[in-house]
């Protein structure tokens, strides 16, 4: 059983605070992904867990034991880096076994562990090769294998796929997920790529400027973002976010845009919107749909739109639309044919809309 806990962890470089009081519990055998833009503090957090960065204040605990002052080699962790960090003069077997030799593991056990892990990762025929004789994906497997042979309680991955091409990244994502299912260890994985985060994680931690914005499962972050940053960061393409204001007339509540577009808001319990309140409408591209057949959407949720740009992707098509002066993106089935400057009917599924306060950017509906 391996659980990890951050308690009010702060990191400063001189007088500049870059990690601001992080509190986080990571469960046993969980695959947790830290995601966010460059400079948000995700790699710094990982390096503090590994013992490669000092903690300015706060506590990191592994299975209830404070590890702030414990040397990296004694924390029972293994880290896989972005740049592989393989020894160029050693073959694959020696690269994978180097840490075990330093810890004076018996030779027969070293051989057994390396061969076992090589079979899992498909490296059994590459053990005598040196790193320059391997592809990028094979080198990444060797780096993973070097971590696996140590049988760590926690795996730490620091953007391990960012040096690979798109096709290889997809393949390696699947292999890392299978690795987690096989070894059943706790994994903390850092990436700036939200697709990696969504496909790999049990839970995702979204970071910005050294603060945690939201923690949740991939589906929770996609369906219930707490602010505009998470809404715009999670999902491909990003959620449509458009400034507007609340307008109340009789017993109905509307969102109104400067361009004249206006529609009523479906009633939802627990919301407190005021007349004239400035908000940001959030609507995913999947909920902005070209209407060319019968639809279950109410008539007052269907508008005229003009296609500005067409992005055919094969299985789907992204459309950049102008809906009565409001710019939105639509994601539709890929076999439909569209042309730039074409006028079409567009349905907005307002049951899936979000409203964020313009000033705080926090969700209000």
C-alpha cells in the first residue's frame, strides 16, 4: 500500500513563491496526472516528491512517513525523465540493471528482474544494443524498464512522451496504461498535453501558476469545469467561451450578447443569477450542431450561422462559425460536406451550457 500526501507544500526560489500551499492526497495504486501549461509548477511538484528539489515549507508524506529530508535513493521511488537519460556506452541490459548493481542486488536476481521486465516491454531482443541503435520509442521503453526493475512503490513520469512523434505517442500512451495495469503501482505523471491526461489518468490535477485549479476524474473535468481556465484547457477543441450578460424578463432568464443574439436559459436549481450580471457562456463544440435533418432541440435553440473556416479531420469536421456575430466552434460528424461562407442552421444544446462569472471566472451555472 503506497499513498502520498502533500500538506501545505510551498516552494520558493529566493523571494519568489512558485508553488502556493498545495494540499493533495494521492491514493494507493492511483494513476494521477498533473497537467497544465509551461511554468505552472507541475514538474517542480514531481521533483519535490522525488527529492530533487527542496521543499521551502510544508510536508510530503509517503504512507504516513514524512520524507522531506530523506535522500532520493531512500524514498522507494523511480523516475522516468523526458530525455530518457540513458548511458550511451552501456547496452540495454546494463542500462536497466545499473541501479540494481549500485544497490548490490545479487547477479542472478538482477538477470531475472531485467529479463522479466524486458519481456513485458518487448525489449528481450534488444538487450545487447546500445542507445544509439534504438528508436525513440525503444529508448523510452528502456527508461521505463530501468525504473520497473527496481520495483518502486511509486513511479514518477516527467513528460516522457514529448520527444516522440504523434503516432508513437499514441502507442506509448497505451503501453504506459498497460504498465499501470500490470505492475499495479501508484503513478504520478506530468504532462502539458491534456489529451495524454484525459486518456491516462484515474484523476487529473489541473495546475496554473503554482495553484491547483481543479482535481477530478477526466469526465468530471470535462463535464463540470469549475472555472474558465479548466473549461478552456480540457477538451479538444477547447470549449467555446463568449462574454455576455444576464437579462431577466418576467419569469424568464436570458443570456444576451452585444451582437443581438439572445436566448433563454433552462431552469436549474441552486443558481442565483442577477439582471445585468456579466458572465461568460461556455458551450462545448460538440453541443454546437449543424442542423440538416429533424432535431429534438427546441426551435428557439436553432439559429442561422455562417461558416467561416472548415477543418475536415476525417472522422469529424470542425467548423468555425459566425452565429449572429458571435464566434463559435462546432464539432460534427466527418462525412458531411461544408463550404466556407455557407449559411447553415445551427442548434445549440443549452442543456449542456455553462455560465462563468466574468470577474471571478468561477462557474455560476
